[in-house]
C-alpha cells in the first residue's frame, strides 16, 4: 500500500518521473526534440520489430544518435521477439535501462539477468491482455515494472481504463516485496489521467502525444507537471 506521504498532493510531483516517448517526436529534428524535452526525467525509446507488434519503429542507430544528443536517461522498451539476442547491442548503443516483455521470450529470468550483467537497469512488462501473474515470478529481480495501458505497436492510442487497477495491484505486490523498483505506465497518458495513475502507485509516466503536441514539448511537460501538483 502506498504510504500517506507518497499519496499526498505535495509529494506526487516530486515522486513521479516524466518520460517523453520519442516515438511521437519529429525524427528529422531528433537533436532539437531532445533538447526541447530538457527538464524531463527520462527519454522513452520504443523499439518495435514488426513481429512481436504489428509495426516497425527504429533501432540501434536512432538510439545511438539520441545518446549522442542527450544526457537524459535512455529508457529502452524492447517490443521485439527474443530480445536477449540484442541486449548487448542496445547497451552499447546507449541504453541506460531495458525493458523486455514476458510474452516475447521463454527465458525472462535470463534476459533480466543479462541486462543487469551489462550494468543496466532491468525492466519487465506485459501486454494489457496478459494476466499480471505472468510477471510475478520476476518482480524481486527487476528495477522497473512497466504497465502497458494500450495494446503496444502504435502511438496515439486511447488509454485503457482497466490499467489503473493493474497499477494498484502491482504497487501492492512491489510494496509487499519491499521492492524499490519503478512502476511505469505507457500508453495514452494525459494530464487528465496522470494524477490518477500517480495516486494508484505509478512512479514513471511515459507520454508521447501529450508532450510532442502542436504547442511544443515544454508546454506538454508543464501540463503534466501541473496535473501532478
């Protein structure tokens, strides 16, 4: 259960990290877009292979370019089959943390162990239709748990309301373990649901369309910060 301090209005903005999703940025201006989100906590990098999800995004060269352009924590979400094949490559390209899907590999423990051996923060996630019990066996071994609040594969999707209860459940499980792992939410995060997610126990909010909107990333970040204040 979240402590009274953690749930208090004054503490939410301090506790919750914002991670703009580069999937929504303008790739013709990648360096400028990264500079425009200075003040965010992390940069979220969605890697899609067209197999695990029905879309192809970007891979190692884009991550390496982002790493050269920014000192932000690179939070790499691997939506790819058998991610353990590429963990070392992504680590060398500049990932600070890597998150793998339980559905994408039969060897989740091994993948988590490899990420840690590479000196990176290890995360685990699952699709909205996958029971939360699928991640429970590795909760004590990870630095981050990601709740997908849309079906992965495309940006700009509408938030799935049932995700809030999934956040609450995972928050309880992590607290029962005494885990300091981050609890991240990705998909349809807006100023309208950011506070609800934070109060449910999320500590990292990924936002794409809400940040890289028509009035610029700083305005988008400000709206999210205000929602958490």
